[in-house]
């Protein structure tokens, strides 16, 4: 199964916690400070934490999160159609910088044994307090009730 955001220039680097911590200086202090995205690697979804306490039941495009999970699980849509997550090193863990709803779907696929790693982009940006609303250090997220489309 292709990974999210995968293309022909895909970086096959795996990000183990030990490698990431030992190379943390390189992650936090990149040579080219003008770049916001440092590099691309793969992480298990379960090793990435949520930044929000709750998420909408719909993606910004209007697609229902649960429908996306079901279609990925059944093979109706391919995982490569899902945009890559961006993660940030914060409080000694990886957190989503973008993609809490996608992470929710990826974690559920991992629980089902359908996905083991996802391709992520690491950023050096700092999380703003308004983007960090988790009440349990990102271990889980609540999906808000599905509202009808207006």
C-alpha cells in the first residue's frame, strides 16, 4: 500500500525515536533556517500525538472523516490520495502541526493492521497556544457530532 503523499521522490528514511532524539539538534537547528519543512520521514501513527482535544467529523472539503476511514479500509480509495501530515517536535514528542483528522483516520487504520507507518513532513515551526488544545497530551481526540451540510 502506498503511503500518504508518496511520489517518485519519496524519502524512504524511517524515523526511530532513538535516531530522532540523537539527531534532535539537526531537527531543531537545521543548516538552512529559511526552510520551514526540514525533511520527510515515516512514523507509526500511534507515535504521533494530536494537538487538539476534539476534531470536526468533516474534513475542510466537506468529506466525512468516518467515510474516508471506511473507504480506505475497504480499498475504495488509496492511501496515497490523502495528503501528508506535518509534524512538529514539541514537549519531547511528535505532534501534528497539520492533520489531526487525518491522524485520527491513520491511527484507526493502524489499529486494524492496515497501516504501519505514514510519511510525514517535519517542520521547525512552533505550535501556537491556540493550536494546542489537547487536554491529555495528545493521546486521543474526540470526534464532534456530525452536523448536516448547510
